[in-house]
């Protein structure tokens, strides 16, 4: 039982450090590139990275996507809504507050 508590605390600490590092990196990149360009390139790099990881399984993944079209569409709509909400919030709140709310709510929502 004690090792599971230590593991849990370690994972939470790792999550906090990763999120803090990500916030610093995104903030510095956003000053140079701009928020829409940063979102585009971040999603593009993520898409390429995960496609390369799953290169030998792409056919079966594509077949599964076609099999579950409605679910894929719902996930894409939810993702688009999240991005629109993020950019909407950034027009009225400071990026530090938006980032804190966003990353603070992730463990609660998921």
C-alpha cells in the first residue's frame, strides 16, 4: 500500500512539472510565432509523430475510424469546441489564468 501512495504522489508531481514546463515553452513560443500558428504547428507535429509511431497499424486504424464514424465525428467536434473555447477565453483572460484553469481541470474532467 505504501508503494502505491509514493507512486501516486510521484505521478502527480511529474504531471505538475510537465505542465509547468509546457506552459513556459508554449508561452515563449507564442511570443515568437503567434497563437494560431503555434496551434497549427503543434497539431501538425503531433499528427506526424503519432502517425509515425503507428505506421504499421495505419490501415487497421483507418478501418476502425470508418467503422466508428459517428464517434470520430463527436471527438472531432469536442476537440474543435475546446480549441474555440480556449481562443475565446484568451481574448478576455490572461494566458496564465487560462492555462491554470485548463490544466487544473484536466485531472478533474478526465
